[in-house]
């Protein structure tokens, strides 16, 4: 899958469509420049469904998708928008579908072995917060949290890693900044600008909806951190099936036996969470006792 890359500058320029209206004379063959711009627009619009077969995705966009065959038995289907106009990607997941604008690249992987029937088990998308190169930090903050709220409104449930304490709101924010960046933030708490500027790059928000897991992660250009001057940001979206999520709980060499190993792993996670929560309660920090983890697959 696509990893956490170093920031690459966003050179996003939208190309507007030329609309012909009020023409009395019928034009049977549009000018070449209009045909080219319509083609650009079509090449921007991509729909991908988690769990679909990679061959189906390739068939829909044969001129755009590049296939990389890995000797370990994986196929990766990739599209890069290295020049404007950049991509607009719809992640299709029934009522939880959502759209990502200003996309620089997309990559999706499919196992070719015994798991081939699961289709595209993981999708990575990279993009910007806006189409411009630079953005005011406060605008980046507000747009990012508006995006997160839109996901919640579409039915994506914010989640906490199974081995981490069930914190929410400001308590979760303080814990992430002061103790453990890798449990992720709660999208229900919108930080102040000063708090936003103290969030480390690669901090994330995790969600779950209908057997699919979603991670939204941001990267801030570290040389542009003066809150009074514009900054630059990269957003990444990782979407994976429920089965791929749980296979990731065991060591790579144990993936073929993950079902047998999973109960012991989940017990260990629960014990670790309980220990952390006991320590936090002793410090007077409230635990969200109402929180429930997503279901474990049958």
C-alpha cells in the first residue's frame, strides 16, 4: 500500500469547462479544445468500491489505471494525477459513500491467492485540503474538521484502537498530544488554532461503517509552521475491509492463521486497555464507558 510519504508540493489548478449556450446553429462536431476539456473532466472522475474485483476497476478506466504485479502474489491498481486537473474520487460504500477532491493519487491492492475472492481489500488515496498550493492554517483546520464531520454525518463511527483507553473530546486530544499520538483524535472535538498547530504530522482519525474501516491522516509541511503565514498540507485516506483490518492484528508471517490467533490477540488488547484506563481514572480522567468497539467478524 501507499505509505506515509514525505510532503510533495501541491500544484493543483482546476480547468473550467467551456459551456456553449444560446447557440442558434447546431454544432454537430464540437471543437477540439472542448473535446479535450470534456475528456479531462472524465479522467478526473473516479469511482472505486472496496471489495470489488481489481479487474472490474481496470475495465472501467483502462486508459488511467496502471497495474503493478508483485511477486508476493499481490496486484496493485494505481492512478496518478501528476498534472492538473487532479482527481475526484468517490469511495463507494452504499449509504456511507463519500467523495474526495483534489486527489493526487490512488492505489488499491488485491491478493491473488486464496483471498482473491475478497477483491480490493485496501485502498489508499492521497490529496490536498484545497486546490491551491498554500492555505492559511486556520482554514486548513476548519476545512479538515468540516470534512471529518461530513464523514460522521454519512454514518462513519469514530473509533478507538482496541488496546487504547476509551477517551473522547478534549480528554482524548490532551492524551494524544501529551502521551500517545498513535491512538488518533476524536473528530467531535475541534481544536483551537494554537492546539491545531501543535498536532504532529501523521496524526489520524479512525472510523468504522458497515464492515469497513477508514483512517484519515494529515501531514503538514514542517518548514511552513508559522501560524501567521500560509502552510501546506497533505491528506491521506486508507480504506480497508473488516477482514483485512483483523488480519493486520497478527504478524505478517501469521496472516494465514489469523482466525486461530485472533482470540488471544483480542484478549491481550482488552487487558492493555483496562490497565491504561485504570491509570487514567486514578488521575481523575473520565473514561467513555458508553463506547463499544466495532463487531468482530464471525
